């Protein structure tokens, strides 16, 4: 399986971005898919997970500001990020089982 992440970019504080991650295979039966991020100088950290029943889990970094969703018909998961802060600057990765996407860079700066 391959994962293709996209949607990163440059945004001012308070702005929004939506990340997408497209899988090369059907995700209908995939139990969970996640978004991680790696900030400069830090290790990779979990941001959010979505399960096959569409239940979600968020680490504190994304609670109240980020929304993870999935579209099984498009084999895609999303991460809607609102009210972005400079500390959200990171490379964001999607993960399915033991496969990682290539990462998409999000830069939040004024």
C-alpha cells in the first residue's frame, strides 16, 4: 500500500488548512488511520486517529481545533485544522498500519 499526503502550505496564525491522505488500496476494512506530525527538533507525535466505525481520538495538540475524517469511497482521510498556531508548524504524516505517507509541510507564521 502507498499513502499520498497533500494539502500543506503556508498560513497565518488563526488560519485553516485541510490535509488529505489518499491510500492506494481500499480502506473500508482498515481498522484505524492516523495523522502524526514532527515539529522541528522534535520526535514524531500522534495528532489524531479515526477508526473504521468513524470514532475518533485526538491528542491534546489537536483537541477543539483539528477534525479527522474519512471518505471510504475515495480511500482518503482528512485532517481539517482550524485556528492554527505557530507551534503547529510541522511535517504532517498519515499512517495506515505500518505504512507512512511521505509527509506534507505546514508552516504557520505571520
